[in-house]
C-alpha cells in the first residue's frame, strides 16, 4: 500500500530554519535559567542557620559582651611564632593601668580560614601573672588566632586576629 504522503519531496533545511532553531534553543535556555535564578534568590537569604531567632539572640549576647570588653580597657598582646617542630603562642594580659591580670584562664585556637580540619587548639599554661604560654604542632600559612580570657567560667575577653606563619 502506497500512501500519498510517501511521495512528498524531502524538506530542505535552509539557513533560516537553522537560525530560528538556534534562537529558539537559546531562548528556552535563558528562560529556564532566569526562572531558576529567580527561584534561588527569592528562596535563600544567604544565612545558614537552623534558627534565625537563636542566631539573633547569640548576636545580641556577643554585642553585649563586646561592649563590656571595651569598657575594661584591657591590653592583651599575643605572639605567635614557629619553633623547631611546634608553633609557640605567648599571651600577655594587662589591665588599663598596665598591671598584669591575675586569676584568669586563657584559651587560644589557631583557626584555618577555610578548612576546619586544620584548626588547632593551643593548651595554655600561666607562667607569671598575666602571662600565658603554649604550643601546637608545626603550622604554616595563614591562621586566625582566637584568644579568650575568662574568670570563673565567664568569658571577659575575646579577640580574633589574622597571623601568617612561615
């Protein structure tokens, strides 16, 4: 059985047909990308937290602690330097009159800027009053040193500074 449609001549693909198909293809791609971008931007605020309320409370506590810390006018200096197979951390804490601070507990963390697995906690011991010293394994590159001074479990001082270890 022969159909009438079988006798048609093949359809020619012209430059105009290719151009229209190409334009149609990219129009669909741009439309889908636009929809996906709009959906992503409108549904994600950029904050990664399980509870915005708890994050807001924590921020308020940190702001209050920063104001209380500023009111103390303490001078805390730290030296971080490499030594043989270790990284030494020395901290000196003085009050606003320049006297060494007594009765404090100090902690220090050497935090890698983008890899939590490379973070190191430095165990500090107090030598003279207001002077703390400790060491961690040998480290190189950039780190943030986070120093916290507390008394009776209450944090009184916190600082975060970038250091470069060679």
